């Protein structure tokens, strides 16, 4: 009797094809953000938690311990801070798309998962998670 074959199941942490990718991530970054469509959300900030995973194409050449040759987590953090510094954003979805676009602009970035949570809402957090790759931008 033949043994059953194991099937590979795609998840949010695995690329949809068999390409081997590295990952750079930022988890649980909390910043005050001017965000929301309601009148009581205009002109004020609220705490928002960001978690971003970027799958990157591995380097083929040595990095030589040079941060300038990497896609590092400061690229993610700096991008988020620059985006929210531009001013009020109505939709969490718009913010997530803008962060995804920022990350995927890097030549080594292949795929990004952006999770944004507004922390002052019941039941504790509400938000959105999007998955984008170079083909979707």
C-alpha cells in the first residue's frame, strides 16, 4: 500500500510559489496616528499598532556586514513614520496600502503582509490585514 503524499498548503507566512525568501519584520509598533472618518476622530490622534512582514529575495552577493546593502526593519519603521507624518488619513485600508506600496518599492521586496490595529476600540483592537506582492502593486 502506497503511503499518502503530503501536500503543501499555502499560508500567510509562505509564498504562493516555491521561491525561497528571507523575511524582515516589525511587530507590535505602536504609534499615535490621526486616522478615522468620524468627526470625533478628526484633529486627534489614537494609538495604532503596526505589524509588517516583508518577504525579500535573498542576496546573491555577500552583504559584507554593510547595512546599506540590506532591506532592514528601519526601512519599514521609517516608512510608516513618514506616511503618518503627512497628516490625517481617513481609512485604515488606505494606510495599509500605502505602507505595502512603500515596502514593495524596494528592489528586493517580493511580498508584504501589513496588519494595522486601532487599539482604542472594543473589543480591544480592530483593524485590517492585507497581503500584497510585486504583481499586485
